[in-house]
């Protein structure tokens, strides 16, 4: 029966090619606009560390003075001071933890054909790599003992390795960073989590570091700090924040593998805040938060508001296209009242006629899906030409490719329900008498 209905649908669509093309275009334009914005939203709101994000948490404390504090409303700081970061790190209350900040270093290649250049850097502790599941192509991350001994070791990205060493195994080689010699212990595979969740002060999307250095080493060598900083009192910021200043400039992440550990760690943060208040460092009552990766991204409103608005507007445009398609289908189906009346007189049921007409709607949707796919590729190409930081991420993945056709066929079937139900209710006697 499916093949028979499909044959009838194709024959019907060929009878009035102009009307068929108009319906396909209406569906294609609506689907193309919707899928372009939906794909961008899908990319920007995706999970940057699938399978791990539910166990990764970002602790927040509030070490500021009482000025401006409003109980129950004031949010804690988005970063931590050096003292608090080190205290939390050395407490070791989580399954894994990492303290970090961003920076920039001058890379001085030994190859005389290459000029020196700057690279974004990540100054962090050894827990960073296993906690975030960072993949290695060559070598391995540095160890906790390297953190303690302030070892002059470095892990580099695949991109930097390709640029400096032609992609070969460079572990054991020496790399000069800002005039200091560092030993390469590891080379990453291509790893660019988007959003750049672990440090949103450096940008939310399409950000990545070429160099990873132990945090303790970066402080010894006075590598430049680059990123967000917030100070109070008489403290000042700069490229080399003081370890004793009242400034927050570090990010601290923990891995907690069970709900019980999450609850215990939050209690630990409250107890720590009370302890620091008793010591005179904190003035405010305990004001802590513990958000996982996706909650942290939502809290920081990482997805641009205009992207969400554009998505809603594009689906509104799709609805307008479907309304027009409904009108065109209704006109087309009602023109065939005589044919449908004859089929009813010969014994065809209303259900059979309804199925036949919906099959025709589905074929229109399939054709519209191909057209919508082409328009989606074009729309994403236009997005990638925009100056926004996330523009380069606008690509169609297999999931969204499938969604394109599901949306096109589903929308066309929905548009065909009313015209099909009206057309299959024709009275056979009136149609036969009219003919």
C-alpha cells in the first residue's frame, strides 16, 4: 500500500509543477531559517565535557567586606584569591581538584626560520588533565610532585606541536617561553572544549591555549597573567598579582563523584568560610555556591541572548511558511474533489484517502528538507563570516542533519492534516453528479 500511495503522490505532484514548487520552497525556506539558528543554538549550548560535566563543580566563596552585602541576594565571587585557592587545593576534599588561571607567553622557536610569537597559556595544577579528560597524543601530564618542586615542564597543544616540530613526538625537547627553558613532557590531541567552561574570563567560545605550565612554576618565572581580576580595598591588579592581595584571579574546579560528596563538599565550604571569618580574613557570613558545569554556564548566561531570540523568531517564520503551505495544499487537494469522489464511490475509505493525501504531504516535506538543508548550509556559511567569537563553530553535525529532515517532514505532515481531512470528506454523490 505504501508503494501505491507513493506512486499516486508523485503523479499528483507532477500535474501542477508550479504549485508543487511553491510549496516545496515555502517549506525549504522556513526549515532553512529555523535550522540555521537552531544549529547555532545547539552548538553554543552543548555540553563541553560530555560524560564528565555532571561530576565537575565550581566552588564559590565570598571574602569581600560587608559593604554592599545583602543576605540571600548577593552572589559570591566568580573566582578565588591565591590564599583561598591554595587552601582549598591543599585540603584535598574532592576526588580531584585543579587551581588555574590564564596567561600569555612569548614562544621562541629554535628553528631560525620561525619568528617568535605569543601564545595563550594555562597555568594550572596536575589535576587539570585527568579531571577534564584531556587527551594526549605524546607523553603525559606532569605529576603532583612536579607541582610541589616547581618543575620547569610544559605540555603543548597539537597545533603548537605541528607548528614547531612538524607534528612529530616532541617530548623531551626544550621550549623557550618568555626567555625561560622548559622541558616538554606531553603533547595534546586536538582538544578544544566549547564553551571554554573552565575559564570564562578569557572568552566563552573558540578559545584555546597552546601552552600548559604548572601554576607554581608560572609564579616563580613571573609569567604574565591574562584574564579577569577583581580587587577590593587598596589592592591592585596587573600582570603579576600579589599572593597576599585582596584580589580574586584564579579558577578552582573540583570533581565530586557522588551526591553525598557534593553535599559534604558544600558543608566543607561553609565550614571553611566560618573558619576564615573567625581568623578575620572574611567579614561576611558564609556565602558559598557549588555549581556543576552546565549550571555554571547557565549562571553566566554563556549563550548570547540574541541567539535565543533569533531561534524563536526563525520558528515563528517557519510557522508563517506552514500557514502558507496549508493554504496551497488546501487549494490543491480541493481541486481534486472529483477524483477523490470517484475513489470514494468505488469503495475507498476516508482513512485510505487521508493516508494518500498525507503521503503527498510527506513527499513535499522530504523535498523541502533537501532544499532546507541547502539553505541551512548557506545560512551557516553566512554565520561563520560574522565577527562574533562563536561564528567559527557554526557547523552542521549528524544530529542536526537528521533534525533537518525530521523537522521538514514533520512540519509538512502537520500542514497537510487540515487540507487532507477537508478533502477526504467530499460527498461522492455530489461529485459524481457534477461530473
